C-alpha cells in the first residue's frame, strides 16, 4: 500500500499571545510575552516518516519584558524568522534558519542526529552581521557587572562586526562538557571588524576606526592587518596572535611599521 502524502499551507495573521497563555501556565513567559505573531507555514510529507516544512514567522509585534536582564521590552522593531527543516525518524536537518532583527541578521544551518534518543548536533555553522549600536538594547547589561560600562561605550561608538563563518564542533546534548572552554577549543571562526571605537581612560583620546580580519582555529586567534587611529594619528598596522584562547591565553603582537632609529614592535 502506498503511503499517502500531504501538502499543507497555513497562514495566521496577528495571533494574540493572550490566546496561547493558557498553555504557558507556571512559565515565566506567561507574564513576559505580549503582542501578536503572524506566520505562513508550508508542510509536505507522509505524516509517518518523512516531513519537510518551511515558512516565515513575523515576530515584529511580539514584546518580551524582563527587567532583571533588559532595560526595555524586546524587540520593539522589525523581526522575522525564516526556516526550512526536514525531519525523518532518525535525523532533523535545519536546512536554513534566518533571523532578521532590525539591522541585525543571523543565518544558520545544522544537523541533529538521533534526535529522539541521543541527539547529536553536527555540521552546525552560522554567519551574522552585527552593527554594534543595534546590539545595545539586546545585551543583558545587569549580568555584565563592572565590564558593562566599557562594553557599552564600545557599542555606542558604532562600527560593525561581521561573522563571515562560525563552525561549531560536534555537540552531544546528553553529554555536554562541564567546562564550556572544551567546546570553544574546537570552534572555527572568520570575522571582520569595521570602524570600531575603543575608549581609553585617563582622558586619553579614543582608539577609533579599528578594522581588520579575525580568525579562530585550533584554539588560536589571529587578527591580521589591524588598523586604527588615536586622535589624528594613524597607528601602525599590527598582527595579533593569541594561543590557548579557551585557557591561559598567550599572545604576541607584531607591527608592520618600522620607526626611525628602531625596530618593529
């Protein structure tokens, strides 16, 4: 007997959060979520073994409030989630996951093997474009303690960080390492910095216009052709290498400019 197949399209406009709050009882989300969500979902499968779904979820009218973490309700701006997934009795494949939050963006994919027994995340990677000013309302400043002030000044200075590609190691969800640094050691990353500003203390001028390329692989971080300005002065182009990033970091710095009467520093 041939297994029947099904194609389905569902469109929901402005589904109020109040309609689903009865299902969120005893959950913090019951009080923290408000607003409405709109979505369009396409499904194709046999309802038994093979399933494929893709769609768009508009979260722009959703607000999330948590005064213990965030200064204001989130997100309060245009937010859309695009997904494309495939599911069979053994594996879940996230073929595409795209999040657009204002000017911020995230694109990801991953495979989850043995999802119903002993899930293992494989082939997970993502890219992201992060305008620093747009990150300010999304950062839980109260958790950052004494570092919050400096990090906020950097974000307020503008600029952009582009994560061209971040590749995560294989992750056994039932056997997560006690020390997250063990996962960091296996992360691969390629990124670029563009027009970042870092404040200095003691009334010194800010370091501005920081640009460069960053790579992380085998627990070694390198930053190449890093350029910046200190007030009106252009600083020497430098290369940075830091080993054992997940542990006790050992770093070195090399300048590409030779000063009169001296050697490269």
